[in-house]
C-alpha cells in the first residue's frame, strides 16, 4: 500500500467531485449498452468499467465509470454533471424497463475499510448512502486521475470533444466492437478514417487556469489539480 493510499484509508475520505446516478432494475446494464461507449456485458463485481456518454454528434457528455450491483447499475460521473446526465438520459429511461433511484443519493467512499471496487491502481471506492460525514478527498483523487491520464469530464467541457480527443479510447472506455450507441457512427468514423485532429497532453501551469480555459496556442484545459498539473486537449502536430 502506498503512503498516499495509507493516508486516505486512515482518514476514510470521500470524493465529492464524483456523483452517483443509480439505475435500478435487472435490465439496467442492457439499457445502458445503447447509451455508453463501453460494453456493459463486461461489468464485473468489484471492478469499475470506464465509460463515456456521448451525444448524437459523438461529443462526450460525461465520462466516468459503471459499477454493477444486485439492484442495477451505478454511474459515477463528475458532480457538476449529475443532473445534466439524468436529464439527458431521462427520455430514454422513460421507455425502458429500468428506473432512476429516487433516494437522496449515494456517496463515493475512497480507500475506506469497506472500499472494494477498483477504480484505478491504488484507488478503490465503495458506493453507499452511509458515508456523509467523511473527509473530502477530491484533490488527491483528482491528482491521481490526472497522473493516469483519465479525463474526468466536468460541465465546462461537456459536449465539446470526441472520446478519442480525450484519450478515453486508450483508457478502456470505448469499445469499437460493441453494437450501436448514441454517437457511435461518428466516433467509429473518426477512429477508422483518421479524422481525430486533437489529442490529450499532460501539462504543468503554476498560473492555475480553470477547466475550459484556453491553454497554449490551441489547447483547452480539460482538468487540473491544485498544483497546476493538468490535462489539455491540443491540436495534433
């Protein structure tokens, strides 16, 4: 166990930048197969499945993870996008056999004694409704995701970029062999016809630009931590 992970475990913290959307019903995973970029048939207990939700133009509405459970599927997305994603999916959920949970919401406990779901190396989470008084660990979790190159999309950059521009296809979040989903045709065309003209890079900027700000000559800040280390989308050279 790393020093960072040990510290998080001792403080039993939560990631308040991560929000949970719960879809209930035995068909939740089948329903989501048509609306996320990953293959929901690969959902496994105690393992988070990286994913993105795209609009009809193939732009990423939200990125995050799917967590299967006995009641259905939990979607972990950025807190700033929880209501937007619910609104985005609501017309489709209405005509499905699954429903949104109506409880006040669940909490994402990180590296606590109960955390068993692997989100990333050294980073485990547990989703439940009983951890409201835990310490906020948004910053170290955000730094961890930046280190691993995972673009955790928030509201300022929602619906602007293809998954490949955010390197989500190299994070296991895009399955090019599964069936159709919203935006799939455009995402696949960009992948197989070489139409992706931007890519994701790591940067360090002590000026601490905000998510959505311009970076350099052609970049956009996708995510950044308190030290100025972040990820930016830039034009390919």
